[in-house]
C-alpha cells in the first residue's frame, strides 16, 4: 500500500482525507464523500473477489483501504463485514467513537509489509468539554477467508488499539477509581515511568485501594478489562489523562533500591521474572518481569520449578524420617528407576559415599528419588510432598498478597510422576513469588505470607502455616549455605559481602523447548529472592546472576 492517505474524523464525523493516491484520492467531509473525478454520497467498498492461496498485494491494499474507510465513516457494519469476525469487529469500531469519545482523528497508513499494514492514529478525545490529543500506532493483517475465499482483515481487538485484548474495551469518562501515589516502605514514590515492571501492579493497587486513600478521580481514557475469569491479572489501564484527579497516598512494602536492581537485572535476560521478599516479615521488596507478552509471570506464572523444589523435598524427607540431618549418608547414583521410568543426574554424575548435604549442594536428582522410595511402603509417597508444602510453606493456602497472585500447586501424584515431583517436575507449578517465599521460609524458620501492602489494608487475613521444626529449619539453612559457598550456587552467590547466605539452583525441562528453564533462589541476610529465565539453561547460568544482583541491593 502506498503511504500518505489519511482517514479522519472532523467535527464529530469520520472522514477520509487523501494525502496521496493510495486510497484513490477521495475524501469525506460531514458525511458526504466524493472522489476527485466524481462526487458520491457514500464510500462504496472496492470490488473484491474470492480467490485462493496467499492474499496478493492488490488484495491487501484494497481490503485495508475499504476497512479503514468504513471505520473512518463510522460505518461499523461495513467495517465488521470486511473482517473475519463481523460480530465482534463491528461493535468494536462503533465503540471507538461512542464509548471512547473520539471527536477527531487522523489515521495514516504506512507501507504494507506482506499482508500487514501499519498505521498511526492521531486523535482528539473529548469528554464534557475537556479535550486532549491522543496518538498511537497499530496495524492490521489481511488474510484469506477460510470459507469464502475473500480477502478479509484478520480481526483482533489490537487493530483498534495495540493494548486491547479479547472482551476488553476502550472507555472515556470520570475514572472509576481515584489515582494513587504509591510509595515504598520508606516513602519514596514508585511510578510506572521509573519502574516499568510495576505497571500492572500499580494499576491493580489503584483499582483495589484507590477509593480508600482519599483521592479524587479525574477524567481519563482507559482499557476496561474483560470480566472475571477472562484473564487473571487484568486491571484497568489508563491510556490518556484528560483532567488529572487528586491522588491519595498508598504505602507499599516495596523498596525502591531493590526494585531498581530487579528492573535492571531482568533487563539482561529476555522472558525473565524475579521477586524479592523480606523473610522476617514476608514483605515483598521487588517484583520485575521482562516479557514480550507483558504478563506478570512473577506473580501469576504456572511453571515447573525444577530443583528449587528440593528445598521442600528435603523438608519432607527430614519430616518423614527418611534422613535425620545433612550429614547422613545418602546414595547418589548416576541413574535411578521409579515404576520403570529412568531418572538421571546432569551428565550422569554420581557421588560416592556422599552425604545428604553433598547431594543437595550438587543438586543430585537421584538421591532425592531413591532415598524416598520407602515412603511407598507407608502409602504416603504421592501425598507427603504436597502436605509438607502446605503445612510448612503455605503453598496452596490461598494467599492474599494485596494484588492478584497465584500461590503454587503441589497436587497428589502417582507412579513415576511422584518421583518427578520430588525434583520439581511433573504437575507441580510455581512462580518466582512462590519460590522466593520457600527460600524465605527456610531462612526465617517459619512462613510469612508475602504481602505488597501493609496487612491492615488486606480485605481478609493472610494465609498461615506451621513453623518448621527447629531441626528441619537448621538443616535447610545448612544445606542452602553449602550450596551458596561450595555448590551449584557458589559462583552466583560470591561477592555478596556476608556469610549469612543460602541458595538453591534449578533447571526445569519443558516439552517442545530446546533449553530448560533456569531457576535460582537464595537469601542474604534478611532478603530472599527467586528468579526464572525461560530457556535460560542451568540455574546458575542465568537466573543465578539475576538473583545475586538483586540481593546485592539489600
């Protein structure tokens, strides 16, 4: 498509303004459209024919032209009919003007790249006499209709705005919630501009606590998310502020310095997430993500945690009497079989005459499987791990952190899946928040449910768990310290300037993924952190340095 053509809304009426020949040089003013050759009362879609195979450049140009012209004219039915989802596209086009209160706009297409046509929108939003300019970029894709063979716009809500998702909508009006001035535990302001990873968290804090902070709402354009159940983590996102409200002050448990370190750390690794927690209180000090999809995986992810789960498995083994302490002799063969399924150590290493501590610090998979086999005779092999996770670490106890979060799952297992669960595979799912809390619980000796706001603001009591027996807590710290000083986490944890430290590495295999996910959790003094880097490989390779850089900010 040739660039230069513009689609506009003038005086409340959509208009097509020809800036070149890409749209045939026609324009629409106040509902009357005409070409430079002959006037017409209405823009008619160009002649489009059914075909087969990939769409042609001419089909891309003509279909995009007709769709944008119909959108420009406010003809929602015609615009919807030029897509492969008329029932949803038409109402979305209508809502752009009626619900988002667009009073004027110019849409400028760029040059097509294959079937994709980028365009920019330069709009004016007007609400109750208040107006403000709003600009953004989006794109559309032309595809071949599956049943009709016609070239059609592949409908996605992001055609209207790149941040729109299924069932979400643009709205303009008095904001549903007053703005908040979020501050860290020392009173330092936290903004999206300075801490981009906090965007979704700050939106959720505003939505949940804005009315309790004494602020006054302004006039805004925002994305109204889909209803409950349509997408965990969704919150209203302000796109444009027409008239500022008066923000109320909201204190959080975050720490500006630790958050800054977390933001910088995830910036070094794509598809990464990290969370930092104060073990003695459960206060969340930082949360950061670096993901293409913008998902808050740090709080809402559901991924196998790999060998970081061995902290919980070790607690289970101690609690069940499989071992009595870190110094017990434990076999670590190169391979072990459970119900006919073989399990291996990395590069099939083995430890001769080693202790439980040795197997933990070197992350021996087989030791955490073979030694637990006697639990089969007690009939608890498939349930003991989940019971330990819930009883001592609060996993699965419906956490109330102050924002949307998931608190992990360790379901009952059977057969070889039980062995897989002991090393953090199988059906176990966690996120960085959960794993950071596991390390924090080991460090503190008791579970403190993570929170991101003062507990007094929570709408229900936080989850609780029984304190770890003293001998188990001491054993976990012993083995995590060995990992951080003379094990798989030693390289990452060097240079922290304290001897009060511990760690556990992990790597989780994922189906149809070439490299495993890199996991790492650790603590230094009264700060614990956990990170995951998708396809990052071994725990100490990617997630380890990420966690260490966050701990250094304590």
